[in-house]
C-alpha cells in the first residue's frame, strides 16, 4: 500500500504486477515442462481474472463513491446470491435439496 495514494486507497505498483506475472509464468512453465496440458487453461483463467477484477473494481468504485449504504448492501446481496447460485447449481458435483434452503437463507446471515 502506497501511503502517498491519498484517502487510504491502495495502489498496485509495477513491482506487484511483476511478481504476479512471474508466478503465472512459472505455473505456465511447469505445466509445459511436465506436459500437464494446463497451459491454455491457465492463460485463459489469468485473462478472465484480469478482466473480471478490473470491471468489478470500476463498479465497486462507483458504488462506494455514492456513499449510499443501500447501494452497498444491494450490491453485496446481489454478489452473495450470484455466488451462492454458481456454487449450488453450476459447480456442485452432487446436488442436495438442502443447499437450496441454505442459498435462500444466506443473505439473511450476512446482515
């Protein structure tokens, strides 16, 4: 965190980006060397991560700059519901009916 950034906002320096990129390059190199066939998956995941986090950063910046607690709670609830939906219905290998009730109760537990 750069203390000269002002208003307590963290900044991402070139050094931080270089470290992250070098770790990704190391993963890609290991995947290629050991023939793990994960190289393209790693690169696609890294690209998606950069795009999604950039877009989320822009959205969160706008929401927090409004200083409206209702907007923050609405966005948090929407993100919570979307995440619970993704885990419950898309990613779960085994589905149980109890997860639906947990998903419906999860916004109440975050308050």
